[in-house]
């Protein structure tokens, strides 16, 4: 089946308050082989969604009328169809959103593009979100030979996988969430050491480990952000209260809000990158199309994209021998 034949049956719902932009979306989308439905406000978009049951939704966060774009996304995600289809936000920018990771965490969307957006880029991304990201080696003709590599099971019907790092490397496990746009959790164990990473629609949003010196309190004291005395008092109170350690430190005045979010993000970043150094141990991972099943109240927006984590992790932690071994296993 050709790409055009595949996309002809796909319907995209576009919601935007600018009439001219709706016309541009509609014309460009039809040329790209999609069926198109447009809406000028959130209420109309909600009605159109129920009527046509689209394969993807593209919306501005700032829609006119009673139902804003953010409220529309929230309402869509509360439906069985809206929970699993791609939703892309195309918006002129918001102070609360500094990039894609912020948008994923704050609004539970699959992608975020700043206006004005190039049509070709938008429709390429929509195809990828709807039909899946090709995984494999790129040949001389530019085509992806999907059978050339054997990554972690990327079949969307699978929701659980376990095994050893001797047969599956960390980078493949990590990237499998992004490749399928799934939420879930990756847990890697080596003896008594455990590292867990939570993902939301393919993006890592939190990590924790039981290794000594990696918990948030130890991280803060090792960097001189708080004193050991502050940590001891906060931990004593934390054990009897239903609040996170960071919140306890905030309440005691030992830590500012901006510093807490910055340090939490850097702590999670360090934990994720450390996992790429693991070449022994076992793992299990759980996938889900329902992000709410793996939501973390302390999720943090990270600076790196999933691709950057994989490239940095391999470059800094794998070493030449391990890279060769990984390639030999993939090609074998």
C-alpha cells in the first residue's frame, strides 16, 4: 500500500480561531492526502470530534469561545478515542510552555509546534504519529529497512516485556517508548540496585533509584543546596506527613521553588544517564496507551529529548567495545 493510499482514509480535525489559517490547513492537508474537518472554536471542535471520530487532532491552545484549546484537549483525553489518538498543539507560544516536554506534561499532547508552522513538517509529523515511526537502517535509496534491526518489541499490542541486558541494551529499551509514543515504566535491576524511569507519551518525566546517594535529599546535600541539618529535620517530618520531601523542604524554607524544580530535573537527568552505563542485570517494562496509568505528581520537564538521551548515553557510557557488540547483535 502506498503512502498516499494509507493517508487517504485518515481524517484530521483542525481547531483554530483564525479563518485564514483554517483554510491553509485544509488546503495543505488535502494535498498531503488527508481528509480534513475544521473548527473555529473549542465547542465546535468538540462537536466535530464526536461526529467524525478523527484519526488525529491539531489545535491551538488559545481557542475563542467558552471551551479553550487546553480544555478541549483535556476533554478529548477523557474519551476512549481521544485517549489514544495523536493530539498536536500548534500555538504562538505560552509562558508556561518552554518546549515539547512542558507541553507533554502540562497538557498531555503528543507534540507541540510553535506558530507559524511549516505545513510539510506538520504533516510529516502527523503521518509519523498515526502510522508509527520506522525503525531500522537507512539504505542508499533513503528507505528504512525495518527488518535490518531487531529492536525491542514495538508492536502496539504488547504491553509488557521482560528480559536481561545481555540480550537487549538500555538504549533500545529507552527509545522504544519514544518510538511508539507510549507511556509507561522501565525498571532495570542489577543485584540489589534498581533504577526506574517513568514515561509520558514517549518522554521521560521522572526517575528514581534505591542506590545510596541518589535520592533527592542526598543529591541536594551533596551539591550544597541544603545542609545535612535541614535534610534531617525535613525527613523526620516527612515520615509522618503525606507530602513529598521537596514540599517539606519548601515548607521549612530550606529550599526555594525554582531551585527545587531545577535540582529535581538535574537529579532525574543524572539518574537516566547513569542507567546507560548498565550492561548487566534484568529489566521489565510496561507500556500503556493511557498515560493516567503512569502519571507522576512529581513529574519534571527535562531539557533533553529522548533522542538526545540515547545519543548522549551511548556516547558517554557505552564505550567502543559495547557499541560494536550492540551493532553485531542488531545485525545478527
